[in-house]
C-alpha cells in the first residue's frame, strides 16, 4: 500500500459555518430531499420553531405564524424578541444564546447554542428580524456569511422574532416540503402546548386537551375503553388499547421535542405501567400481555435534558426531573399514584383493561409453540442467507446518523434483487428477496405471520415482533415492478404491514422505490424519465430520433444503471395514511370482498389507465 504524507499542511481549522456545511449530518441528521419526515429540511424548520416554543413555555407569546411557500420558510413568534444588540451573534456565533442561563430558559429544548446557526449555515438566504420595545433589528446572511446588518429602526410591530430562510439546494438537492409532514409537526406542537395558537399557511392549529387530542387524531378504528388522560406538573399521559393493533405504539416527548426513538422516559413508562397494573389487579401478568395493543403518549419537562444526538430523537440516561429525582423515578411515582387512583375510580375501564390482558394472554399461549418454531426457522434461514442480504451497519453499535441511513429493499424475484444487491451501498442498504406473490393476509390472525415463511422471515429481518424500538432499518422500501403484478405485490405487502404492524407505516418508515419508466439517450447524453411528461421533455432536449427504452421491470435495468436509482439521487415515495381513515375500513375496501364501491372505483379509473398506456406507446 502506498504511503501518504501527513504533515502540518494536512491540518485544517474550519470556522463554524464551514464545519456545519462540511459535516451537516452532525447537526441535522441525514439530508434527503423532503420525502422522509426526518429529512434535514424539516429539522431546519424545527430548530427555528423550538426557539419560538421555548418563548411560549416561558409564558411569552401565545401565537406563532408559519408560512412555507415555494421552498421558502417564514416563522414569526410573539415572544420577547432577541435582544437587539445580540441579533447577529445569536444566529452566527457558536455557543451563544440565552439558554445557558437556566433562569431565562428553564425547560427549553435547545441547550447547546447550535440550532439556529445550523439553519443559517445551511441556507442560501437567511434573514432574522427582532422586534423589541418599539424597535427592530434585521440581519441578512447567505450560507452563514453576513451579507447586511441593518441599523436599528423604530417599529410598530409587537415584540417577537421573524426568521425567513431558503435551504441551500446545493446541499438539499431537489428538496420539497411535504404538507403531511408539516401538518403533523405543527399538530404535535399544538398538542404539547395547550393554549398556543399556530398558523401554517393561515390554517389554525390549536389543542385544548393536549395528549388526549393527539391520540384521538392518530388512532384509527375502535378503542377498547375511553382514553385515560392524566396530567401533573411537568408530566402528561394518555393511554388506551386499540382493537386494530398487535404491537405497542408510543408517542413520547421531552420539553416538546418528539423523541421518535424513545429514551429513559419511555422505558420508565413501559415499566411503571406493568408494575402498576400488576399491583392493582394483584396478578403477575406478563409484561407483553399488559402492553400488547397499547397506544400511549407521554410528555415530560425536565431541566437541561441530555439527548443522545444533536437531532434529539432519544433522551439519554442522566436527566434530572423536578424535585431532583431521576426521570425513571419521577415517571414511576406519577403513574403509580395517578393511574392506580384512576382505575379505582373507573371500574368499567379497569374491567375492560383486565379482559384485554386476559385475551392477550390466551392468544400468546396459543401462539407460543408456533412462535418458537418460527424463530428457529428464521434463525436457521438467516444463517444460510436465503432471503436477506444484510448490510454491515447494525443499529446497536452505530451512531444516530448511520441509523437514519439504513434501508431494506423488499424485492420480487432474483433478477431485481440481484441488480440491487450488486449496486447497493453494502454499509447501509440491505435486500430482502420475495419468492412470488405474498399471501393476502387480510382478515387473518397474527398466527399467519409465524406460519407463513416469508412473513416470518421478513418480521425477523426487520426485528419488529415486539415493537419498533429495535427496528433494524429506518427505511423499509418496497421495490416492485411498475406493472400490474408489481402493484399487486405492493398492495399485499402494505396489507401485511397495516394489519400487523401499522405503527411501522404510521411512523413513516415504509416507502415505495420510484424507478424510471424510460431511458432516452443519444450518443452524448442519457436521461432517465419517471413519467411520460419527463419522457417528452427529454426527447425535446436530446434532439430528433433519440433511442427510447421502456423499462417494464426492475430486472431489465442493468446493475450499472441501477446505481443511479438507489444512490444519492434515490426517489422514495412515502406511504402516508389519511388520519381520518380507519385502517380496517381501508383494508376491507381494497383487500376484502369485491364490494360495489371497489367495482365502481375500478371502472372509473380504467379510462385513466388506458389513456396512460396509449400515451406511453405514442
């Protein structure tokens, strides 16, 4: 191996903005184009929003206005406003901010003085204006560089701060904001801050009942008993069991931050719930029987929380809750007292919970033998690598940023999986190969997951049997042909996930791989087209009589070409659920008996399909 020189010339010192722009993942997680809810453009918006929320939590300002249009974000709060003499420093000098003063921001989210600076450095245009006591101060930046610092001017505006930014499209390539993700983010802020009015593009978001409203909005289908809603100083809980869930589903928050990967507060909640239920019923129920089918939300507020990464998706283990308690003790004591009191005062709910636990216990015992055999088969199969070509990254020993990048492609047949396998990033991308069409599991019980080899192995590969806490891949990507058979397989897989693991879809982990329908090329240039409109545009650009290839299946795309479609320019379409729809009704409509409604839908859309086919061959 050739030796490389290592001298003083190799040593560089980056200023704050260069470091953020060179290593953005350290500050905002993965980049992405906006097609995933955890892509960087949403983290940028959240960093600015968190400052506004911190003002509200300190009792300053009860309204926030957010506007997102054509890639530009504008956020106006009505808090105290940044001190006018420190406007430039607050958004451009690292380790600068009011949150180091624990009296000024007692229970804030951002404590390291980085967030807004990252937004500034990663934006092509960034403008901040502070309104304070009849005066205003504005500063404009580009990629973190100060472009213009305006003089102090008089103002009739109410106190607060206005931030406008446009993410840098050289970093966030072809980015776009998905309304459903923005909608969910703003609703979360509303649920966690009762009394706060938020406006997203002039639409009002407001919650009066906090986490109870959150569960009512997110639960689809029937619940077994009315939502238990418990509130205390710096803690709030909402709990119920759903008829449509086989696993556990949690929404957990710390100081208003959605901790998607849980942490000590969520672990404490799960433990305390089981302990309290056991003591109330005086029975040693299995923890899995108590928690199966549960849907719950927990929100706590602590001073100086410790998160495991800059993206704040998991609470660490050294936090101090009110009164100097550990978070675990604080959560446990609250649940022990208040849930126990609630169950004594509400015997009908207590009886419904007991019957649900007994039913879970009965089903677990019926499945125990099948589960044992299924796990042995899955373990044996993984040893022989029959279905899964795994990636080198494993979630238990990697940092947050690598976890966010992990992807499992679910493919049909050997040719498609072979092409992806040859061109994938072996560090973060894995491939699961299906053999033919999976079983239509609509209306079947959980038993089928263990009895069906492919479902059992897929469940094992994802590691989701007991919930999403140990999910091995952040992106679960269905990669099927863009034909009738491919669409059918896609529906069958979605039926499997929605019926048995709906939280996997609700948490936006399931996506569809978009691959090109056409290749248009001449001797100098090649264009890959994902629609007929793109095909026509490519023909016009490349000149008369270019070579046009219609890809009918993934297996027809060579490995050399496939690298363009699963690399940095990958196109993933998220599977988004309408929060107003019941999952059971959705599955019954598409996968149940051939109802009149579905027949009408097919007839109405036949013309569209025929028109598309005619366009593709013309």
